[in-house]
C-alpha cells in the first residue's frame, strides 16, 4: 500500500490520502490554513516510520520570516492504524 501526502503550493495546508485494503484512498485533511498563525508557511512534508511501529508518521516543517530572518519548526503526526494523530510542536 502507498500513502500519498499533498502540500498546497501556497504552503497553508496538507492533505493525506491513506491507502486501505478494503476501499480506495481515505482523504485526511491534516492541516488547514485556519490552524496556522498568520505568516507561517508549511515548508515540507516527510512521511516515515519515526517510532518503528510500522505505521506511517508524518513530519511537517514550518517556516516564518521575522525581520529578514527565517525561523523553522516542526511537528510530528503519529500514524495510528488508519488515521494520523495530531502532533506536538
């Protein structure tokens, strides 16, 4: 099975299509622009199994520019069977 993650070109949202043996892909809206602080852009989405439980986890990195300097942070969303749990910064 292959899961697909999509980052909006505008950097304000991530959607994940989770593969399922019994049906086609399940759409999961992971991040919407309404949950982001003004000025923060999503810079990358990295799927991997970070904790070794054989579930897809997703690392999302964020960037914000302040006074001509860029600050980067990240959040891991932990795979949990057929869903992904919201992460902590």
